C-alpha cells in the first residue's frame, strides 16, 4: 500500500500531461532539419551512365546498363549524398524519411527494357576503294557527335567530360571521342556553347 502511495503523485501527473511519445504512424513523423533521409531515383530521367555506382563509397549502387537495371542496397547505403552530386542528369535526390525495416537484406531494383542493338551495315566498297561503312558518320548510336563546321574548339566539352573521353585540340582543329571511355552522359552536349554536339 505504501508503494502505491509513493507513486500516486507520478500517476496523477501522467494522467493530466501530454503523451511523451508520438502517435506514429497515425500522425506523420517530423524529421529534423538536415536529416539524411534516403536516396530516390527518378528513373524516367536516368540514363544508366553508372557515375553514381563509380562514386558510391560503399558500393551500394549497381548499374547494369546492358540489362537496363539500376539497383541499390538500402542496408549498405550510408546516405552521404555523393551520388546525387555526381549524377549528370540530376535524377538522384535525398528524400526525407527512412525505409521501412524488414527481416532480410534486399536490393531495390528499377528496370527498363533495353532495345536490341541495331545490326551493323554491311561493308560496301567506296568509289575511292575505301570502306564506305567506315567513312559514313555514325548516327543514333547514343554517342556524342560534333558538327565540326559549327565547332569553335573551345574545349569546354572535354573539360566537362567526367571520363576524359574527349580530346579537343584548337590548334589542329581536332575533336576526337574515345568510345570505350564514353558513358553517354550527355554533359558535353549540355555544356556546348555552340550547341553543335548531338547524342
């Protein structure tokens, strides 16, 4: 009986005071300013360039361009936001809120169907005896192409290329692309002041 009397003051205080805990999830949670949240990908804008994967410090992001997959392991992601800074299309963002906990580790996968590559044209002999297929300029292959008649060789495209796939020489009027290094991000076309680069 004495123990009940000792806690009677605390009991009466709790009866007439506001609850300490919040009524979650019935009421939306209020996240503090600068909370890390989680990474979201606007997949319609994503070009699967892989820069987020290359710059993720924990390897939480995997990009499979040929299969059309963008995957993130939420348990490995530390919400540092570095991928959002490196994304050339700005389709990655940090959204307030946290992922729902689960009993197992899993990867969140976003997928789009990738069209089959177009067949290469058969080689034909050019009038000068060369290979016409090699002389013709490629079109619609997703790689940047420059209209050298409009290009001023300012080298801005080469400076903006995250993979250093472009070589521009103003003195020699040379514009070259290393396709093996190009990730088709389109930054060169976006930053071209003469708009002479097309993808």
